[in-house]
C-alpha cells in the first residue's frame, strides 16, 4: 500500500477496489465509483473511460487544475493514465511505486486472465488516445 502513505487527497476507485481500501487498509477518504445499474438490476460494464468520466464529473470545475495520481495494473497503467488525461485531469503514475502485475487466471473478464490475452486488447484501446494526441508525450 505504498502510494497511500504519500497522499493527502481523496481516492477515487471502482467500488470493488474502494471496498478493499476501506476494509483491508482502513482508508476512510475513498470515493467509490460504481457501475451504472440497468432497470432489471444488472450492472453495466464500467470501462476505464467510464471511470475517468465519472471522476472528472465529480471533480467538477477543479478537474482542470487537479493532478491525479493513477494507480493501475502494470500493463494497464499507460492507458489508464492517458485515458484520465483525455477526460480533463492532469494525470501521472506515481514515481517509484510498483504496480500490481499478477494476472488472475480465474478473472471473470476473459481478456484479463493473462498477458497474452490482455495486451492485444490494451494496445488496440490505445490507438484512439494516440490518434487524438492525448497519448503523446506532452
């Protein structure tokens, strides 16, 4: 939980991650980002862009001046950071923090069970960020 000790700001995290941060690590200033619920009660898949959009909306007018530290799975970190930037926040990966890198072979998302299945999906999703300039080294 290395990154947590360096922050004095709220954490915005998908609900399942927020639950772990609260329960396992005792963090109190965590804002859960929930998936949208359909009329029948099922949840709509919450994409990286969907999370970033919800955080930007919650930050309101401060989003343009906020600096967001992005914590994500190692192979997803680049896209998560640039997707957050694409949604109007100044986003960076914290220097010196090792990101998680172990794939869960039992994951409910088939594309996240191994690097072999995940990396082609992630690389393809980077293309729009590169085309619109958000993924540049600006």
